[in-house]
């Protein structure tokens, strides 16, 4: 991916960090975006220490103007924009829909769905040719009691992926990656587990390939989708979950 420039939102830790580093290892210049400046500064420093090129841009993905600033920063610093990964998101609150506070519904939709719409449209304004990758979830394909808000946002993400792939073709491809059990801080909080209970998580998810996933597993899928190897792939949702059924 030499010569490509990729923006990764939510890139300061977890899956986003893995995606950012995977792009760099594949030869791309990377713009790492998130709200926590110290986290993206660390990721950018790690990339540069490994011989890559990175820029950290503090960004709130629920702020349209901040997303425009992010895209412009990528173009101004590296000369172009060729890949955009809408990774920022998540929700640690789990409860029946009837008990969910309205402000948590609004926050979850803003972070997990509206930001993907805004991010994709913003990226498209600054791309001549390129790829957008949305990080979705199995929660968007079936019932997940306790996560109606998050599941609805991810179902919307899937719909946006299909529709925007059609609308932005042929110059911009839009795909999504649905991670399986990746024991990040956000995921463990959402399922009520700790890092000392990973064996329990592996058993409960019944993963045929026999291990939990890593951020690098998701990063590898994103690199594929942004690369020329996937030049005829658009409007697809790729499950990366070790063979386990979505949940």
C-alpha cells in the first residue's frame, strides 16, 4: 500500500490501533484520529519509531466540523486521501431497551451510526479514488438482548455500507468488517468480563479456530479491503471472527 494515505478514527487503542499499525506495516501513511490526544500521539509515535509515517489529529467524530478538519489535515499533510476507516464507536451500557436512558440511545446512535454517515461523505469529498471501511458488528444482524441501541446502530451501519457503496461507485468502494471476539477494553466492559476471564470468553463464544481475535486480525482485513487486491469488492460485510457465529 505504498503511496496510500489512510485515516483511522478511534485509532488510539484497541482495534483502531491495530488497524492503524497494519496500514503502516503495509506501506501506507496513516492519520490517527480520536478524542484522547495522548493515545493517538502514542500510536503515531510507535508508527514513526517503526519507520512509518503518521499524523495524530484529535477528533470528536460526532462533530461534523472536526471530521472535515480531519480530512483536510490528511490531504494537507500527505497530499491526498485514499482510505478512510470508520472505526470509532462502542457502548458499554447493557440493559433492556425499556430501561435504557434516552440520552444513551442518542449518544450511541451519534457515535456508532451518524459518525459513519458523516465520515464517509466527508471522505468522499476529498477522495478521487479510494476505499471506505466501516467497522460493524454481529449485533447488527440479529437480536442482542441488552444492546438494542448498539444493535440498531450497527444494523444502520450495514445499510449505509450497502447504499453508499452503490452511490459512491465507481471511484470509491465502501465495505465493512464485523469483528468477532476481540478482547479490547470496550468489549470486555460490554460483556461484563475482565482480562483475567479470557478463557471463559473463549469458551462462551465457542470459536472453531480455538483462539480469541486480535486487533491485528481486523487490521489485516482492512488492509485487504483498501488494497488493489480488493479492487472488485464493494458493498460487502466481511465477518472476521474465527468461524464463530455472529452475536
